[in-house]
């Protein structure tokens, strides 16, 4: 049985990738960092998943986890991934999102250089895009501390491949969304806002730059590409994208129209949510992935918007489910992990053995992005 270690297991992609690899018969371990509050809502429904404690800022924890779990494949999804926050916390972002990749590669080099390594690189590295569409050969021009940190992670992955022969791939993924997306990202902020307004729980949705264009796909489709990269005869870097671009305004229009509302009655543009430097246009050319991996996206843009709005409507109406919205194969949980759900195992066990039987609030129920004074984390 192949063994995989996923960092960033509590995040959106970690949950979909774990689901995918468990379905393929992998023994999957997720690395989670210590948290003072429970943050397992995206993975509670997964049975057979093991958890270990570690942190990308702590090399010794990474070495120990690799020694204990002996993975064949490591997927590095952990990051401070919110671009807006990277201006508020540039040093922490660089440490986790940039240097964290190097720490993990050093741990792999030390413990077992035959481990296959996937790095979650980002279209944010293209930033002020030098070609349209963007492909593997497009020059990078990052526009945020996050983008700069990801660029370090990308090049150190390439460098360890070329220096030490490690099977290391950098997946340059364009934006991918789902009902499991964090509430601070614009698509989920919109789907949550639309659902609240539809249900009479809110009247307004405050947003920043509506003219930014992104290539948005479905996260469930994108994790398959991560796995495919590590199954190839040679390690390479791949752009993963839909090839379509849409403005934030189009996302807003579709999301409101889906519930029979006119967005112009509810959306307020707040200059405080504009970013110090914006990435205006992202659209990817995933021809290499199509040709060499046989990968293509399955969920189109209107389906993605409708899926996210419907999931938030259901959640806010009280039909909260673990992981994501209705119709995507998840299991409702009322009192904690599904039977046989994630286990914190081994000497690194977190001691987090399930909850106390009360219904756990969805972390994202805590509220929506607040409007901070000045240029906030739009
Ligand atoms: P996400 O939901 O924000 O998840 C990030 C994960 O990283 C969380 O599990 C978080 O744990 C963990 N993490 C943060 N700091 C850590 C640390 N110091 N040590 C260990 N774990 C840490 O992000 P996502 O959307 O799933 O994205 C996954 C990866 O793909 C990220 O690297 C992101 O930058 C990259 N990416 C995402 C997209 C996209 O559109 N989603 C596109 C391109 C690239 P906590 O729960 O403890 O915070
Ligand atoms: N978050 C947010 N909140 N963004 C807003 C808002 C708002 O209220 N209003 C407008 N936007 C615009 C942002 O200015 C940006 O141009 C766009 O919406 C998308 O913002 P996010 O959803 O925060 O995502 P991102 O593109 O900055 O970053 C995501 O995609 C990257 C890949 O390109 C993240 O997932 C990154 O981790 C990922 O690398």
C-alpha cells in the first residue's frame, strides 16, 4: 500500500487530496500544526486518515514525521495562503510559504531522497502577467509578499531536483475553489454573502476590486493533477488551469442571479479592501498537463458558482455537513469525527481525541471578513 504525507491537511486542498488518495488505496497521513481551537471540520468525515503534529517552521518536527511515517510521496500544501494577509504578515508568510518548502526538502534529503515531492506553487507568481495566457515558460513577476515567497518555494523545488536528483514537481495551480474554501477568499465570501442576504441574515456585501480577473476551477478536479504529476516517469513543473478567465464582477452577478437577486442592490465597493498591488489578469494555458498528464477540468464556471452558493444556503439553513456542500459525497456529522475518522497516531499524537459530543460549529460560521481601517486584507 503506497504511503502519502500531506501537509496543509486541514485546508481546502488537503481535504480533497486526502479523500482522493484514500480512494486510490493510499495510507494517508496529514501533518497538522498545533492549534488552540479545533480546526478539523474539513476532514472529520474521512475515515482511515491519520494525523501527526508538525510545523513547516520547525525542521526537527519535519524530520521526525518523515522518519515515523516513511512516506513514498509528500504533498506540500501547507502555507500562509491568503494573499491579503501577506502584506500584514510578510515575514511569517515568507517563513512558512517560502522557507518552509526548503525545510521540507532538507528533511526529505536527510531522511529519504527517494521520496517523491509535490510543491503547491501558484499562478500568483505570474503576478503582473508578462504573457496572456500564462504557461510554464512565462516569466514570473510576483505582486505580493505571498507571491514572492511562493516563487522561492518554486525555485528551491526546481533546484533540489537539479542539485540532488529528487523527484520534485512544482504544480503551478491557478485559483481553485469549492464549498470548502476559506471565507476570506473572494469566491467564498461572495457565496456566503449571497446566501446570507437571500436568507435575510444580511443586507450588504462589501467587496474590493471587482475588475480583477481570475481563472477559477474546482478544487476537487485540481488535486487529481497533483497526484498525476508524481506518477510520471520524469519530474516536471505543470500549469493547472481551466483556460477561462472571469472578473470578480461576473462571479458576483452569477451568484446573485442564482438566487433570483440583483447584485447591484446589495454590493458595496469598499476602497479599504483594495490591495496595495493587484494581480489584474490571470488565465492559464494547461496544454502540457493536458498532453502529458491527460488532465482536464470537469466543473465549469457557472456550475462552480452554483455549487458554492447552494452549499452555503444549505449550511446556513442548518443542514451543516462536514467538509462541503450537498451532493459532493460527504457525510453529515453532528457530534465529531465519522466512525473511523481521522486518528491522531503515534508518538506525535496531538491528544485531540474527538470532541465532547456537542455539535461543533463550522469554523467558518464565526463570521465574515471584517472591514479593517486603511488598506485591509482584501
Ligand atoms: P488553505 O485552505 O489556506 O490551507 C492552508 C493549510 O496550511 C492549512 O491546513 C494550514 O493549517 C496549513 N498551515 C499554515 N501554516 C502552517 C505551518 N506553519 N505549518 C504547517 N501547516 C501550516 O489553502 P488551500 O487553498 O488548501 O491551498 C493549498 C496550497 O495550495 C497552499 O500552499 C496554497 O498557497 C496553494 N495554492 C492554492 C491555490 C488555490 O486557489 N486554492 C492556488 C495555487 C496555490 P491551519 O488550519 O492550522 O491554518
Ligand atoms: N479576498 C478578497 N476579498 N478578494 C477580493 C475582494 C474581497 O473582498 N474584493 C475583490 N477581491 C479580489 C482581489 O483583489 C483579487 O484580485 C481577487 O478578488 C481574488 O482574491 P482571493 O480570492 O483572495 O484570491 P487570490 O487570487 O488573491 O489568491 C488565491 O489564488 C492564488 C492563485 O492565483 C489564493 O488561493 C492563493 O493562495 C493562490 O495562490
